[in-house]
C-alpha cells in the first residue's frame, strides 16, 4: 500500500508562495511540473535581478526530511545540474518530473511527501530562501492531501495530567478511511470514513505519540504529533564528579549518566533509541537541588552498541513571549552528532565508514541527535605522541591548511597521504582551520555548532587522531583553529532558549531570549558573527564552562598542541554592534578574560600554544603586547598573536619599496605571515596588479624564492597558507566557475580547485624550485641556534633590495653564528658590497658553495630576482641533499685545462667563481659529454650540480 507523509495545502491547479510558483499544484511524483522563481523577492534573497545564471538546488523526501531521499545539485559548481531557464524580467523556470529528476526507486516514489528547494547563483555565493525565516522552500508532493487542523504535524504539546486530546483533520479527494493510534495502540473513534475527521482521547496521564492515518484506495497519508504530560520533577542530589554532557562509567560499560544545565526550564525528558524515542517518566531527568542541573542515569546499555538521544526541553511557567514550550535538541556537549541534514551526503561520499544512518537510529525524529557508544577501545597513541616535545614558540614555522581544499577527497586521509610533503618542506607545526561540527558539509568551519564534536565530513575521529599521531612522529605539532566567539543557529546553546515567533522550528532574526545564560541577544562588539557568546555572565558563567570543556576535549582526547583563537576582539561585553572605536580600543574585560582562558589551557597542557587572532590597532594592539608578556618564561609561556604582512610582501614581490621589518617583534610572540586564509594571495597580487611582475608568472615565482629569504630567516614564529610553497597564484576570491569576484558575488568561501597535486604543477620546475628553496630556508631557520638566540637587523635603504643580518657573534666562530641575506627584487643584475663582518671562508648556505672573502666589502653578483644567503660556516643538513654514496657522481679530469665531464646525467651544472659570481650554466647534461671551460681564467671554481629530482651537490674545480 502506498504511504505518503506530508503537510497538506488547499487543492489548487497552481500555487504561488512568495516569489516561487509550481504548476500544476498539487502534483504527483510522476507528474510533469514547472517550477518558477521571481528574483524580485526582497527578503531572504541576495541574487540580483541581473544574474546571468540561476540554479535550483532541490531535494525530495518525507515529512521528517524534505531532502532525505535524493538531492539534485552541486552547490557552488557551474556544471548545469539544476540550471534554470531565463524567462525575462527576473523570472527563471525549470520543468521536470520528480520521479525521474530525482531518480527515485519505487519505494521512494511511494513514500515521497515533501520537496525542498533553494535557489542560487552559479558560484553558490548568493541564494534565495523562503521569507521571513529564510529557511528552505518546502512543498507537498501528491494530489490526495490531508490537513491536520487541530495540531501542527511533528510538533509536541504540553498538557496537564488527566487532560483530553481532540484531533481534527480534513482531506481532499473524497471520503477517506481514518485510523488513530497512540503509542502504537488504537484509539476508538466514531466517524472513520469521512472527509472531515474528529476524535477524542480522554484522561491522558502519560506521554503519547499520536499517528493519524487516512486512506483512499491504495494511498495512505499519515500525520504525527506528540503530547507531553507535565510531570512532577524529582529533586535528587547528583552523584559527585559528574560534568555536563555524557559521563561514562569507568567500570560499568552498561551505564552512562547525562547532565544538562538548563536554567529557567521546568523539566526535561531524554528521548533516544533506548526508549524508542517515546520517553516516559522513567526518562524524566532529575534536578539537583544545589546546582539546579538536570541529570539522568541510563542503564542496561549494550557495550559497543550504537546509541543516540535528544533532550526534550520543556518550559511551562513564566515562558517568554515567542519562546517554544518544547525544544528538541542534541546535547551541547556532544562529542559526535548525527544530522538529518548533512549525514546522507557524508555516507554517500564514503568518507566516514560505519557512520550510523540517521533515519535508522533516529527514525521519525528531526534535528541533530547525540551519538555515543560505551565500552570502546581507546586509540593507541604512539610513544612519539605520548612524549611529544613541542617546537619552541620562537622556532615555529606553521602551515595553515583548510582540509576541504587540500586535496580531492577533502579528508584527513589526504593529509596523512601527504605527510612527506610536510616533512620534506620542514615545517614544524600544522594549523587546521576549524574541524568542529559546523552547519552543512561545505564550509571553512567558522559557522560552528558543536565545539566538542568533530565534523564528520573530513573523516572519523580516529583518522584525525592518526594524523596527529603521524605528525608527532615526524616532529610536527598540530594546532586547531577554534571559533569560541560565537555559535550558529543549530547550536543547542541557541535553541534551548530560542525565539520562534513563526513557529517554524528555527530562531528568529533575534534568535534567543534574554533568559539565555550562554548568548547575548545582541553582539557586544562590532564584528558580529552568528550568535555572540556571553563570556561574562556571572556568577554562574556557563559559557566559561563550555569553553574550558572544549579546550580539555581537544587537548586530552586528540592530543592537540595548541589553539588559534578566532576573532578574539569579540571576547568583550563592553561595546555594541557597529562600535568599531570601542571594539578596537583597550578593553579591560577582554584582557582579563583571555588571560583566564590562557591559564585554563595551560592547566591542561603547560606547553600548549595560545594564539590570538586579534590584529590589534591602537588600544587593542596594547592588549597584544600585554598578552605576549603574560606569564612569559622563555619560550614556555606567553600568548602569541597574528601579524599580517600581506601588502608589504606583495609590494616587495613587485619590486617596490616596502618595510617588512614588522614581520617579527622583539617579544618573539607575533606570528608573522604574508598569506593566510583571510588575505589575497601575494602571487595573485604580484601578477595582476601594477608592478614589475605584472602578467609574468615565471618572474614572480623566481622572486617568491627570494622573498622566502627575508621571511623565513627573520627570527620569531612564522606561518604560511597552504600551497604558498608551490607558488599558488590563483585568487583567494576565485569562484567555482573560475572567475574572480570580490562582491556580488563574494567568492572567498567558494570551494577551490585542486591543481597542486597534478601536472603541470608536479613537473613545473619553477613551482618545484619554490618548494625546494622554502624547504632549505625553513630547515636552516629551524635547526640553527643563531636564529633562536641571535640578534637581527634590517637594511631597507635600497628599494627592492632589502638585506637581513642575523648573528649571535661578530667574530670567527666554529659554529654558524652570522647569516647575511641579500636580495634583488629588480629586473637587472645587482652587484652589492656585501659587508661581511670579517674575512675568511664564508659559504652560500643554499648549496654550501664556499666564498673566499679577502675584502669584507667585496662585491658579489646577484641575478635579477635572485638572492644570496651567506654564513660563516657550512650547513651539515644541506650536505645530506647530495647524491647517494652508492652511485657517486664523478667530475673529471680535475684539474683540467679545456673541459670536464660528469659520470651521470644531470639537470643542470652551474660554475661559480670563489666570490660567488655565476659564470656559466649548462642544462640537461648527458653523462660523458664534454663541458668546455676554455674561456675561464686559471684558478679555483665551484661547480653546483643539480639532478632531475632536485638533489644538489657542489664540487671544487681547478682550471689550469
């Protein structure tokens, strides 16, 4: 028998909701329909009338989830899937038959009851949704329709014990046969064959789930709602040692205890698959008379079984206007949630093996549920992770990465597969953009919903742990970006105290009531994002508890080495939205609160990295200096902060005068960077803006190597944004269709292409040279003590030719104690007087080529766009980049008068004078082929030899 679950509407031949119309309406799943949208809609619409393409993102499902059976559309891709036809005057349409368009099987066709629609531009950066709540457009599927008049479908109602429940419904299409059940038991009703149904269930003393069925022919439609009897809450002391969320029993895997702090709420039920999502008083949470917290012990659980639950949070007395009496939500302290919105795509992608299916574990439910399992075997951490020693703050070279855009599969496994890329590059820390549960599956992660839960799109928890473990085995720390300034609308911290005037189940434009102990109704700073967390709600500061538990979860469970705190200017309650002057000034509450949070982080791990994205100006810059000095003890304490130098380094690439000295600070706490996820790519700027490198990618890539010498070698922590090391030159604002757009649409958040692991990038010598040079500079920077304990000085007097000196001794030493970096960001060769501190043998530290210095002001030649790094001692680390000893490279004869030969094929041979001047280059040299040198004067030369795979060896050559 065909079953349909949906909300009914009036029977018409054409329906128009707002600016969306469907014709004919109602319609059957096998009937052709035309869907039209008018972009003139003013609310909940950012697509302009002038849009050149409009896509329909559509899904079909049942009453529980209108997208549950099938989704058609690839958000952000301009690939024709869901492309509508322009009818003129801002009207677009598409004609389809749902059963074929959504590729439904017979079972799905019979059960389909709802269709969801969202409209977007080609890049997905602009969208149109249903006003006024700005949720998805949802439409009924089917000609035979039933309207439940007395109750709202899939809604719960509070009643007093002993009350009656009256059910009223009507249908179209003729008389239907009705039946009613409560908790799966029939309810006796008199008029069961009718088109207008009424029935009463009397003297209700327990919670009930009502299901009304109406049948015409082979088609049955069902409607469901719940009534919850207002109970007498039991006051009982909560066992000691419990924390908010799930408490596992150390000795008994058949038991867990749930704890929820929900001020101003009257009572709470726990619904889950352990009670078939029909809680009775046995699953009514007790209330601790001292703390006011609600708690419940779940028993008789099966170890290793899949469990899920929701809180049904009820408010009956002194309830604020527009606040729902019942809110269903997952646990705010969830460590893993299942979602009816996101999980089907994750399962289809296969990125989270074994993920329980929401519709099986939480059949008939809506919104996220908390998942848990008892008796699990803990992850077996390696000794390297258990005893990991973090790199010192001053030595940090951080690689910032967005998992979503790192490789094709967009998972932790992609990072694991590329561990050699990180290791060979030499970075000693990886900073992941937020990986906590966020809304949707395509995101940068800053729209966080559950801060303690791992988002499932990138893989299961053990894959992240495997990645962290592997990093630790290779000497690499892992830092998490965390957005603890705000939460988004699906968060229980919003929903538990939500305002929902239109009763659509989502928060209003002001999403929360004044009762909310976690969230400010209005942001208390000028950088409002999502719902502003209130970190100052004393004396029972629940937000502080939530934040500290978040830190504890990631440090203790995942062995995370530190956090980059996003948008720390938002951690104040002293300002208001739009007040930039206040927000950017010195805020005493913010300074104290962030010190307190740093102390809490260090309680869990005394060496944990605390990094603030503050980008201070004026008074807020004073805050950064104060934080940097807080609890500072060498490199073990002190708060680090971001220091943006994007425009400076982009200007340097172009050959302009610029001051890059601000990339570090004497406190060694500012993390200097030329690129981050928030800034335009400097190579894109160099190639597309006016300057010497405009429209010249090879020149810009060469200069990128030179830039590294006056970036990585500057003392203090540094950071690069992923693929800087490969010379990424596409705009950060590149749209999914390849265009670049900064507004209307703003494509910054668009999913980016993946050219970096394929040809020609993998065979592009210019890009590989950037990687090789960065690698050498990073290893020099992180392995030599002179950068840890030395002084440094800039010479910026000559435009386009900045010079950096780093030293801890100005006299001859047996260790590397003096380093000079000279650069030439110009189009002509440069012959600077070096200014060595003393004469003797110095070395080009990029290849250990010796340079005999007889005059401290001797001149050297630096080719256009090139650089030199000189040190008073060679680097043992670079010697390891030579050829394998079991297949030695031989240069012969030596000494020689006219020419020499090599015993192997090599990619390049360069001949230098002892002063470091390049005098001859041979490319693609074949073994035993003659290399003439008759033109050279007699004397000593150095020959730098590079293989096709980038290995370098330097040999001395004597010309007679």
